[in-house]
């Protein structure tokens, strides 16, 4: 309670009747006292003793200026207050006052001249709690303002149906809608037309859930691009746990997160596809190896060797996005056999070119079969042998392809006809590569070594 709107109390006469004295002494929440023309205390009620700490014996005849803070006394405010009361008939104030023990409290006061001109009456009430609560509220509002105008999110205040009452400067700058344009549901003009119904539905549901959550696209005024935002809002609660009717929310840019999630979904689907495909390849390798093996004892080492080759290719595939450097594929397979071969007899050359990851698996297995054969029977098993792996890029009829040649020379080939029985490596080169990669292949057993041509279309 302040005195701004209170009716003027009747002016006290120097001598009060009994009823007025009872009222005067019963108002223990109010300090009521009188002063003479020089500001000395002439009366002091029980409320004054309770609020200010001075007994009637302490204060009567003393200057009433002692209830003012030192800085206010130095500034001459007690005399100015009495002067204003004399001139205008009343003087109201809201300021810090002093108790007898030196502590301060915030008081709301009213000073009026006595009707006979002999002095003044002053009514004072302790308003410290409400003043501090107001200060805390102002400080909280200031902290909210600083936070809301400095965080990267778009902050807003609204009512329960989503009607805006305020938008942060970041919102105005981002959306291009000023405060008047954003008020009410005007802010929806920045939301993508396809997302507005979803957004309104989220606000309708918020009344029952106590929270608004929606992901929608918001137009960025700088370039007209719609970017995904996550909007969250909660009701503001009073100190007593009651809703105030005010809601506060933020809009956070999650566009990159959405793109990463979409990319992750694609990668998961690709991983599942590759896993199924890899299992099928392993099954095929096992079947073909078993079919071409002369015994179970020979099956084990051959199958293990091919699985290691498959593992090397998968390592390259795992690190690649959509394509693999052909040189990495070739050198990786040759290096894997380096400890058991004459690597000084190997030449590998060709321009930078990449092959699709989908084709790298089959091509890597083919290179493994060629390298294994070279170590066991070909150029890398004989001192006079030389292995040259070269590749070029060709373009014909609008098609771009890589042409790889595996050429072994200086090899003493076994006497007799070309082997009639096709092993796994030959099946892979002559049948699997054309089927899986639309490749064109040619495998020749020449007098001085093997020559293998593989032409793979590039995407």
C-alpha cells in the first residue's frame, strides 16, 4: 500500500480526543508521529516505535531528521520535505529510511502540515519486502532482456495460443518482420506455408500438454531461404506455481542437424545394403573356392586369403564416400603380397582415376586373384619375370571408362594347351566382372606370361 491514491486524512489538532488517540495507538503497522515547525518530534505512536526502533522517551524533543539516511540529511532533504508539505499541503516520498540500530528499510511516507500551522504529521510504512521484490523483478527482467537479446536463438513471448506479444531483435533481423508485424499470429508469415497448419496444431496441443514443441521451416530474410527450426515454449509460472498467462519460447536453427540426420539415414541404409551384399559375396567366395579346391586342406588357406583381400577392399570402401582411387586399390593389393614376392619386378603407372565403391569390391578380388597367381606361378615367382600394371582413361560414344592392363613377361609358361578348367580367379574375371560392372575383359595365356585386359565404365 502507498499513499498516492489514499484519501486525505483529516488534519490532526494539537490535542486529539480519546477516540482519535485509540486509533493513533492501534495503527501499529504505521509509524505516525508529529513534528514542530523546526522538525522536532512532538508525538510518537506505538507503530513508530515498532517500525523505527525509538521509544517515545528516546525521541520526544529530538530532531525527526534522524530517520533519514546520512546522505539524505547531507542533501537537506528533511527540510525540503517539510517545505513541500507546507507549500503543497502534502509531501509524498518513497526512499530508504534509518532505524535506531542503523539498519535501513524502504519506506513509503506522507508528510502534511497541522491545521494550526504549529508543525507537521508524518505517516510512514515499511515497504522493504515489496520494494526488494520489485527490484528482483526488475533485475530478472533485465537479465531476461540481456539473455534474450544476446543468445543465438530467436526468443519470443506469447500467450497460450501462440499469439506473440514480443519478439527478440534476433527474430526481427532474421525474419524481416518488425515488432508490429510479428504481434498476434503475424509471425506465421515467416513460417513455410506447408508448415503453418502443423505449427498451429502444436500450439493448440500446448494448452493441454503444458509445452509447445514443433519443427518447421522459417524464412531467412537475408536470402529468402527456408531453414529448419526447432521451436519450444513453456508457460511462465508465478512464485506460487500458478500460470501467469505468459509463455516464453525459443526458435533454434537445426537445419544442419536435419541434413546430418538425413545423411545418417542414407548411410545406415547404405550400410545395410553393403552388409547384405558383403554376406552374399562371402558366400559366393566360399562356394567358388570350395568348388575349385582339390581338398579341404587346400580350401582353408585359399578361402582365408580371399577373405583378407575382401577385407582390404572393405577398408578402402569404409573410408570412401562414393569412389575409390584405382591406384590405392592396385597398390594395396600388391603391397599385401610384398613380403612373399619380388616387388622390385613390379611396375604400376597410370593417371589419377577413381572407380565407384560398388565396383571396387569385385575389381579388388580380381586383382587379388591375378597377384596370387603371379606369386605362385607367374612373373613374381621367377627371377626373369616382370609385372607391369598400367591403366588409362578412354572416352568413346559418350562413355567414359578406365582400361586396365595386367601384363606379365619373362615367364616360362607350362608346356601344353591353355588350362581347360576354369578356377575361381578366371571365373571372376571372365564372368563376374562383366555381370557386376558391365566390364569388358580379356584373359590371355601368352608364351611369356599372362595378359589381362579389364575395361570398366565410369559413372
